[in-house]
C-alpha cells in the first residue's frame, strides 16, 4: 500500500487496548487479526510488552497496541509492566478499555485504570468482553452489557460502548465500525502485508513462554522469562533446511528449574514439542528447538535483568510517513 494508492478519506490511527489482567486484550487482538500476535494464558500478567498489531481494513489501518494489564504492582516487574501500559497511552488516538460483562462492581485495578484515563485527553471506547458468557447478543445492548455500561459510565466519560466476545468473534464488526470514525484521516503507518512490528525471534520466545506458562502452576509461571540466544532461519541462511532456535528459560529458584524440566525431562520436552508446532505454523519452516532451563535469582526485582529481557523498554512511538 503506497500513498499514491490511498483513497481520499483513508483513516489510520493508533488504538490502545487497556484493561485489568485477563480481561481478554490479547485474545481480542488475535481474533481481530486472525493471527496469533500475542500469547494467551489464564495466568495474570502474561503480556509483558506493548505489541503493535496492524489491522488493514477497507479504507483504514488500525494499529492496535496490546498492553500489559494495569494492576497494583508488588515487584519491580509489575511496576515495569504497568509503566509500559501507561506509556502506550501517549500519542494514541483512541483507548479501547476492556471490561467484562460479568462485572458487578469496580475493583481496585479498574479504579486505578479509570484514574489514569481521567488524566488523558484520549477518547475512551468501553469494550464489554465475554458477552457470550452473560447470555447476551454481542455487539448489541443486552441487559448485562447495559448494566456494565451504566456502572463504568458513572465513573468516566465514554466515547461509546460495544459488546463483544473475543472467544467467538461476535461483535467485532460493530467494534471496528465504532473505532474507525475516531481515527484521523491520513496515510497508513505500515505496509499492508505487515501484521506485527516485532521480529520472528521475539514471537518465538513468546510462544515458548506461553507453553511454559500453560504447563506450570502456582508461583512458577510468574518467575519464567525466555531469552532466545540463537535464531537461524532458512530465510536468512539459505543453506539451512530447518529453523534453529536456541533459547534459555529462566526461573528464580532451583526448585522452579526442576519443575520446568520435569521428571526425566518430560515437561521440558512437552514445552518444546508444543512450541515447535506453533513456531512451524508461524514461520512455515520445520524447526529444531534447543531449550535450556537456567536459574537467575530474583530477576523480577532486578532492573538490569528486566532490561536484559526487554521488559523495561518503553513502547516506541509510531511515526507516520506523511
């Protein structure tokens, strides 16, 4: 897509997805793009980076920024995640604030989000997710969604409200129709064949972390970080027949390391097997994964380690090539 082919009235803008952990932000953006741009887990604080995901529609380009859930942090990791979410608000054209159709009251985390959004001039669209679980018709105004709209509308100014289900995809057309008029007219940020603005290497590390989260429980998932040391793709090395990925899975204690490895290495092998399936689907190449589990004590409290894992990086600005 080039500027010469852009029709008059084309709109392009940056839309920030915010919400408490597990509100469904990553599931929603994956469903909108029909592409696994962000990992999904039932563990809180799964998303650790503000990921820009590009939706190209008829007469529009929407850059969705999937942010870490805003919560009340206890560790430096938690503060870094909240800061990344707050930084993503800068320069955005619209905030999509995800809540759930089952909400009956505003909890501490949502109160914090509302307080932050009140200090921003960016318009807020309330997106009521999981309407399928509330027995309503997504995209309309079922009773549950109307109740949630009233609950949040008493505490903040809203551009509008849309009921959706990230799980089923219902209501997404209505969501897009509500977003586009809020975007400024102008050329797109990215070429139309681009879906995410992060390299395959990053996506591979996130896939590995997703599988490790799914196969561990209690405190272990929160202590997991993944760093890809070596990534050799046939796209860059034509003499290679397979994609080679060497990655370290970091935990904070030796006991956690033993849990991730599992009896006889069974859990680590399963992490590798499941990761390989998704990485091969992502890249189109057969893949070989070389996974190692290492201990890095108290990395969640170390600013140096957070920077090394790319968690303390601020969301870069999206500059339009006008």
